[in-house]
């Protein structure tokens, strides 16, 4: 019983309950560069197959950068809570980098991964082009 309670608590605190794969990517912009670990799910694997790619992103609600992918990713289980550094999918081709923690309305986001580094480089107004590529 304790094990199931701990598992449920991990799911409730954002991306802590999402398994991460060994795949790492780099997010490169004029503002800096960070590395991210992709989630262990089909949507993240589909994103990895698109790489390298550059996404024109804009600031949204002073919590995230958003931009459109060249094609849709698979729709999977969604969650409403996110933490700083979460990479997500809002609609089928709407990529999001969260630089603050928070909660989104239904239907929520598909978690694609988690930034391992200082995601605050994206915490500034205005558009930015971000290149996603495989990390060495």
C-alpha cells in the first residue's frame, strides 16, 4: 500500500512520474543552450525522429515558449501540472518549453521531456528561434 501511495504522489508533482529515456537533445538559441532528456514515450520518440529542426517560438503567459512542429506527434496520456524545465506538447504539433512551474487547463499536455540545465535563459519576452538537435 505504501508503494502505491508513493507512486501516486510522484505522478501528482509534475514530470516526476514520467519515465525518462536515455535520449538527450540540445536546445540551442541566440540566448544560450541547454540539454534535455526525452521522456520514454512514443511522442518523444517521434520528436527525436524529426531532429534536427528549428522552431520559431514566442512567449506565452510569461511561463513558456511555444511554437509549431512541422508535423503532428502521437497523442498520449496528458497531465495538467508541469514543473520548470518541462518539455510538452499542447496540441498535436504545438511544442512548449516551460520556464516556470504551473498548471494548464484541460486537456493538459503530453510530457516530452525535461530540461537539465538553466531553462531561465528562455525567461524573457519576445520571439526566439530554437534549434533542437541530438546531444552527443
